[in-house]
């Protein structure tokens, strides 16, 4: 089969369908792809996608319709878990809560079933255990850009490998998941503190009927602000 469509300038759509933390990284990716010679566009809805090239779905919340997947030659997703383990929502958050020392980040083909497509690349981000949510987002955002650019730098569209094993699924996290136990140690709850967003979903606890919010930052970061 001819791969003439792979020649630059290719139509590359980068879709972020919500106000996700990944948005600045998606903007960076689009800028880099344009410099490299592709016709890249940042899209905020499925209706804005270009056709006939590559669609990259980053941090999307809405299910992609089959007819939408049919518009492009390749449709790709980035998911931060050891697929097929950890499909679904907030995968890297659950890994940090479990005490993981590294985070797998996969570039995979988008499929009708959530996070079930063939895996094109899988790389790992090593963790020191000191990272807070801003650090974690930065590491994963940079790896996302790296994997997408790697795919688009190949001499031809890289194939994926089917996932093997029994899948597991994560539920969507809610503000209730940021609740601390005031009778438990900080050490035992430190991984939860690492994953909370101080502004959107801060850690909190109840004592004597009152609700208290607890925000976390490293001292070196506080001195910079």
C-alpha cells in the first residue's frame, strides 16, 4: 500500500476537548510540528479535526465516535499506565498512590473500546518519590510531546502491537478522593498529597465538624514564587 500521505506537509490534528493540564503541552507540540513542516492544528472539539492524516487525542474526556476515527489514516492516544493494566481515568495518579517508582507512558492506536488499541511505543518515567503534581504533569507532558514527535519522525507510520493480558480499569477521581485522615500519619498519606491540585482539588480533612484545607509545596518551589 502506498504511503504517500505520510510525506510532509501532513495533516496533523491535536485534540484536547477540555481544559486539561495537558493543553500547554499540546500547544507546544503543534508549534514544533509546524516548524518541522506539518500542517498541524490544535483542536478543541472532534468537529475541528482535519482529515486524511494523523489525529492525536490528548487528555480527552469524550468518547471518539467511529465515524470520527474514520476521518484520518492514524488515530493515536497517549496513556500513562502499563497497558492493559490501568485503562480508564487518571492512570498515573493511581500509580503514584500505589507507590510506583516509575510511570509507563504508552502511545497507542485509538480504538472504539477505551485504551484498548495496539501499543506503538511504551517508555518509562523514573520517579524519585519527591515529585508533586506539577512535577508529575511536567514529566508526563514532556514525554507525551516526545512520543508524538517520535512517531511523526519515523520514515513511515510505525505499527502497533496488540495488548496482551487481562485489562484492569480505573474510575474517574472526584474531589472526595482528596480527603485526608486526620488520625493517620503524614508519611502514610504523602503519596495522596503528591497528587492533589492545590487550586482545583486541594487536600482536606474534617475535625470537630469543620472542614480544613491543606496545601502542599516544596520549600525550594515556594522560594521561587
